[in-house]
């Protein structure tokens, strides 16, 4: 009698991934108020100083544990609501109203930040290393063009581990049963800190087909060039799909979209068009979230011919959970896969998004 297959799942990681993580539109944090963020198993506070720089600190005051996000911003510092200790954007305590001396240990973590494409990002590295230019978030020129609508955003909290999102990069056969998109061409390209999925598909509600090129830049931010039909209108859009881990068993999933304006439509009509299209895109993400909410974590998936390179993708993803010095070449070396059941001709050349 043949033995049955058992599902295996190792304990969840003890650290969160090294890399840039999106907090959404930078403008949302430029109101002079402190903003709380639950991420990486802790609490952060985000605030803009009078110098126009957005700072991110550990939110819990080491004096008596109060939440700094409930305090007030003054100058380039934030004052704790509990005892009025003042903390600079560098994480150093710069004033204790009732004390003559500030203890040398009065320091909290200041998190590296960057603003790109009108978005705010925070850098996480359990080793405490600063980001290099090699892993910088790429510029999206459409963000700064009058030919494109502004960002439209939606966020959800998902009670699962964020690896479930990453698996979609190589999960070829789920597109037809879950999203109703038969695959004509599919490609994967992994190298360095980038992982790309290219696809040509057909969806009944999208006349003229659907073509996408989607690249993860690190473990948490995916940029997608999507071209599709909406009725007799051709839609060019750029998606931003980001995960921000709250804990190892929950994360915030953000979906942002830029849509190219349609000639002949006024601004209001173009905004309505963009909202309609992102609404259709959200349906696909919600279909995935329903699957994630009702599945178990599996480290030994039983794959067959026609499945994507899930194991190779997870090997690439693992580089962000180990010390930088310990990352082997096998995790970052170039890997290519092409799957062309529809006989697409010519076969699209594999490339990362924003690389023309």
C-alpha cells in the first residue's frame, strides 16, 4: 500500500525580511502629526519635522513605555505625551524638562527612510546595515507625467505569512481557476534582488488580452507594467503591490495604481476610468486573499509538470532572511523560465520592469 503525502511546515522565520517596505503615499505623513505604524513585530512612529524630512522611530519610549505616536511634533522632534521627554529624528533624546542631565543611553532606533515615486519607504535589516544604491527603489517616470493619473491606493490586512504573496510570482496554473485568465505565455527571471514574472493572458472582461511584466525589487515591493482592454478602450497602467509585515502571521497588503490618461476624456472621466480599472484589479487580489485565508503553510508542495518553479523562487526569497554575508551565489544567480502554451510568436524577451 502506497504511503500518503504529509504536509511539512517548518517554524516561521525569527526575523523579518531585509529590504525596503512601502508605507504608502508620502503626502499622508506631511501633516505635522505623528502617525503610528505596526510593523516588523513592533510599533513605529512616523512624523515630518520642520525641515521637511519624514522621520521614523521606534514608537515605545524607553523611559516608561508610552507610545510616542500619541505625542506631539515640535521642530524636528517628537514629545512623549507621558512625561514630555523629547526625541529627535535621529532617535536621540534632546530634552527632559525636569532633569539636568540626559542619560547617554537615552536613544531609540531611527529607521532609514526614502521617498521615491511620491511614496514613503522604510528600510528593515535585522543586522542594522544601511541600504546600498544597488537595492534602491527605481524611479517610475509616470508618477511625474501629466499624461498619467495620480496614484489610487487600497490596503488590506491579511492574517497570513507574506510568503503566500511571493509564491504567486511562479504559480503558473492558478491564474485560470482563480482569476479566469488562461495563460498564453509565462516567463520568470530571477537575479540579484529582483524577481520578475511576465505574462500574456486572456480575460473575458478585458478585450484584446492582458500583458504584464511584474518585478519584485527586494522582498516586499513589486512594480507591474500592465496593459489590457476595458471594453474598446486600451488601458496602460502601473501597479504597485507591497507587503508590510505586522507580525510573522499578518501583513498589510497595499495595491497602488497609476493609469495613463485616455485622450479625449476630461480629468474627471479619466479619474473615474482609473477607479474602475483598479476595482477590476482588486477583484483578483481579493480572490487570492480568500485562498490565503483558508490554506495552510506548506514547505514541501507536491509539484507536477506545468507547475511553476516554486522551489527556485523560494530559494531566491530566502536571501532576505539570512545575514548578507551568508547569502550563497545560488540564491542570486540568474534563472530563466519560459512557458508558451499559446504559441505566442515572437516570444517576449525576458526583462525586468522599467528596463526598456
